[in-house]
C-alpha cells in the first residue's frame, strides 16, 4: 500500500528495462497477450524456474486522474480496496494470501494503480477469484473509511512531512507542472486528504474499476491456456461497461520561464541540487525521441563513467554524486532529471553554472562513440538481466501498457535503443534540455530568518 | 490444481551442488540455463565489527573501494571495463561480514571473473578514490543526520549495545571517517579478505567444472587467513527505558526491541514464528498491524522481526505515529507483547503463521541473485544444504506448547529498549 512517488532524485532501484532481439533469441520466455470478451487485457509471462506466480491487476488510472480538489483519492481508494466486499469480509483476502504463504501489496502511480500477489502457482485461481471480486464488489462504511484516512495521513507524515528532501521534490513538481496534475503529489495534499470521504472513494471506484480499464498480468510457472481458462472463469464473468473510462487531464501549456525552487530547513545538513525538465514520454514522443532521451540520460548521468559524474565528481571535485534519469514511462509529457550533491563549501550557484557548462559542451562536442557503445550495451544487457526476475518483468509490462504503450512498443524498445544515432541524441538534448522548460531545486540548511 | 500446498523449497534451489575446486576452495552451485547469465555472491566473515578501535566506518569504506580500481586499472578504467561488457561487480559491508556480488551475461564470464579477481586480490586503494569515498560516506551521514528513521535506528543500536562494536555506526561518523587512512584500509583488507573466511554461492548457466575454474581464478590466490579481533557476545542494554531525541517533526518515529534467542538455539524457529505473529509477514495480517493500524489508524507501518548476529540476537520493531498518539501506540504494542508472553498465540495465529512462513519460503528463491544470496547466508549460519528442507520442517513441528513456552522466553516481562525521534506527547 504505497504511493509510488515519482522518483525524487535518481533512478528507481529497478528502472524499467526491455527485452532485446538478442535477448529473445537467447531464450527469453514467450510473452503472450490477449483480451477477454469484456475488454480486460491479459498478459502472460511464462517463467518455469520456480513453482510460483506473480498475479497483478493494473488499472489505467492514477493520481493524475484525481478530480480537482480531491487529490489523493486514487491512493486512498487503493488502501480501501483491502476493506472487504459483499462476498468477503474485511481482511479475508489478506488472511488467505498470508495463509497460503503469499505476499501481496498495491501501489499507486501518476498513471496507474496496481494490486499484486505472489503465491505458489496452484493458488493462482484463488487469487483471481478474490481480485475479480473486488473489481466490482467493494463495500465501504464510514467506520472503515475514517481510521484508514488517519493511516494515510500518517503515511504522508512519515514519507513527506518529516523529510525536507521529499518536501522539496513536491515543490519542484508543483512548480514544473503549472496546470497538468503531475504537479500534485500522488498521496495528495494534506488539506485535501483530510476531506476525502466514502462517497468520493466510491464515485472514483465506480468510474475506473471496470474490466475495460484493467490489465491482468500473470508471470510465473504457468501456461497461456491455463491462464486464459482461469481468467475467463473469474474475470470473464464481470459485466462490461461498454467503453473504457476517459482520462480527462488538463495539459500543460508550453513553458517559457525557468524556475528556481529553494527549500531551507533546519534539518538539512547535506545540501542537494536537482533540475527537472519537462520532456516527452515514450507515448507522446516522436519516433525515436524517447529512446534518444533514454540514451542521453545514460550518457549524462548513468553511473560512474557518465559525463556528469566524471566532470563534477572526478575532475572538478565539486560534487560527491551526480546523475541523470529519464522517466519515459508516462502517459503525458514527463520528466528528465539531473541531480547532484555538492561537496562541502560548494554553492548551489557554482553547481548551476558548472552543469550548464557541461551540457553546453556536450552539445558542442557531440557524442563520444565509445561512450555511446557502452551505454547501448548496458541498456540492452539490462533486458537480459530483467528476465531473471518474473516480478520485474510483470511490473515492466504492466506499467508500459498502463501508460499507453503497445506490446509491440515493448518488444521493439531494445532494437530502437540500438538504432539511436548520435545526431538524434544531440537533437533531443538541444530541444529538451532547455532551461525555459525546467525547474531547478535547491535543498539548503536554514541560514537566515525566514521573515526579514 | 492438486499439487501439495507446501513445497519443500523452490525447485532450483534444492539442486544445490557442493563443489570443491582443484585448489581447494568450496562453494555451493545451482546450475540453471533458463537465462544466459551468472550470479555470484560471496562473503568474508568479519565486517564492520572488525573496524579498528576509534575508526568505525573502516570496513564499509574498504568495501566501497574494492570496485574503485584494481591491478593495472585505475578507478575510471575499472568502471569502464565493467561498462564495456555490462558486468556488475559490487561490494557491501555488514556487521559480521564483508560481501560481494558479480552478475554477468554468460558470454562475458571470463572477462567478469578476471575483473573480479583483480578487485578481490589487487585493489589499488588509490588516494583519490579514498578521498572521494570518504566524502560520499560523509555526505550520506549528513543526509541522514536528521532523518527520523535513521536517527531512531542509530540511537536504538547505540543504547541497546553500549560499548560493543554492534552499537557503533557501520558507516562511521563525521569524526571517524577523516581518521581512516590508506594504511588502515590495507591492513583491514589483509585480515578480512581471506580464503578462510569465505563463503560462495553461484547460480546460473554454468556447470560444476567451469564454476570451479572460475572460483579458482578469482579466489584461490587469497591468503589462507587473517587476524581477526575477538568480538565478545554483546550484552543487551537499555531495557525498560525510553530515549527520546527531540526533532521538530509532526510524527514520532519509534524503535523498540529486547534480547531474543540465538541462531542455534533449539527454539530459534519458534521465536521467528512468534515475531511473525506479532508483527511480521507483508504486514497485512499481523497482530500489531490489526491493533495499531487497522483498528486505530495509529500508523502507516508497524512491524517486528528477529535478527541474529554472530554475537547478539534480538527481537526488534518499529512504527511511526503522530506525536499526540505516540503513547497510545507504545501502550498498544506493549500490551500485545505482554499478552503473547502470558497467553501465547491463539491456535489460529499459530496455524496461519506456520502456513505463511512455510509457504512463502520459495519466494526467496525466484531470481538467480536471490538464490545465490540465500546459499551464502545458509553457509554463514553454519548449516548445510539440507537446511533448505529442514527449515520448513522445523516450523511445522512447532506445537502450541512450544509456542507458549518460547513466547515466555522471548517476550518475558515485555520490557523493551525504546528510542523515539520526534516530539512525543505524554511520555
């Protein structure tokens, strides 16, 4: 039950990766997709190495679909989905999962909400029975909703309110997206969470929790036909609503003003620097552009041999760490991050200027062919490494499909990475690493009185 | 659909081969050709508990420097060599061991083992990376200086293991890191990175003969043993008292714990089961989850588990709750612990807890790296591969009578060592 906050600074632990042609030839599993009559999408990822399955249901709605003034409702509903249905009392599903030795959880992102269980393979049908049941049968009372809202407030206090770094991240996103709801935290703003109630949760539930809006992903020791039969038996009996729900989101106007957001807090002893640019996502980008941004992020800030690390940390010695990350998996225009932590005594202004110089020099000098080769090798190899984890594959397919990509897009991704030309990388850098499209964030200790 | 509910363990992991290389290095191997990669995990016993007096952080610093240049390759050259073949090599440090891992596509296994051989046998420990890693660790310490979770954990360990290496911060302090010099790291490496202290788990598309050859290339030339400091068993301190660290945040972050049973105590698995019943699992069905979160909305997370180090075993847990309700949360937790001590778990709790722990064991074996890691930990715990079966048999054998008896041993009078960060009201 997490709010999957957008990566504040730095890449997520397991950045999404893809299977390459070579990976598939090397023996990757045959991944199959199909649709049930009621519109539910199904993906099957066979992995026969251990007698376990990962069962996930993804809904194509997330925090960016929260109605105005109701921030946090997607995430709050995700919590409430564990509260029982007409058929099953509160806690019964979790009890069954625990009793079967399974693991379960759920998470909410900007663009999706997902529920999963990991169990021994013979229990897949039982998981489907419960998960299908709560797609339509949720029962909520005020007695259940009120303490759970307190839990969410505690979650917010734990992850955001006590952490100035998290507070700065929220402020940077809010400044970057002036109109689009990616600027609102997934967990919601405190003053709006406090007002969320049973009626809000049920209205949101009835709007989005439909078979047409859901993606079932099953990874593990299963065969396609077995999954198809089980899915039809359990999910197939849910009545279709006709059309999938629409995601109506106000879009961001073209940004024209670079912004600086500074947070001073007495708890800060290590300053940090970040910059976040608005950039196209895998879904909104021109052909090849998202792949170019992926490679660009790796060249600029993917590990110790990257340009930012070498320049800021090794050569100039003004930062202790530095990196970059492209958040390509998003339905709408998304984010490209740069981040650094200064060495003691180095000012934010010094970092700002140094990073601007590095970017300008990169664009002027062009791409080092050896570095490009290494970046591609790494990105494509990650696809093979991903095959070692059914849970990671399930997440990758689910998140890609829920943000508007097709199975073919996912399959093609490594081939497209291999095809990225230096010119495309430079074009992407020139177009998108434009300071007018960015917010820079400074996290600093308390130095002076807040009120002059 | 009529397969048994309880699997002995993941199918791949039960096929452990114990190998001994031509040069006498031992390892556990699981052959698996489904994905063309290799995961190697290893650990040297000894770890931050071996930090020189007054220099906490030294072993962590050493671990962080082993992939920062070795043999003829300086730091950048080493990292580029890894990148060229997408080879992953990294090191980590825990209280009782210094660990490492390597992951590679099987087609690059020879280059990977050559780079790992250099890192393990000939780390350069150049002054520039030493200075940089010192700054990085220092930045990490400053970054978490006022993080409630880190602060509460640090405080809890220091008060629970006073004067013992386990009470010291494994990442050092802003005062200790500058004192750690190259000579300290070289000496520590000589004593820690030895064949005698080594345990290896290897999983992937490789047969026993090739695995043995690889292991000999990497590890056979290490010295037989080093000089490790004697670490005493750690007495547990701070019982029955609360230490509060004032921090201006809306929430109180709480850590609590008390001594528990040693790894080879015959009742150990029963103690694991009891900690699970109290506050374990994925957390959605434990006693504390029900009482603290579900019924009262006091916290987002609350959990307990047991930890066993070589010289200390303890039950510990944590939660975060708003300052006004910190006392209520602690009272609820204390009451549940005391109730378990007096009355033991219910039949239903015992039954469900056993089913969970037994049934979830295979989930620890679903990736090559996780299997390799498990193989190393089972060896370090002093068990043979039969533990993969024995572990679940021991859990299933716990009777209600055992559970009640062991609950008294583990939870006793219910008194805890507690640390709180925040501004708790009413304590």
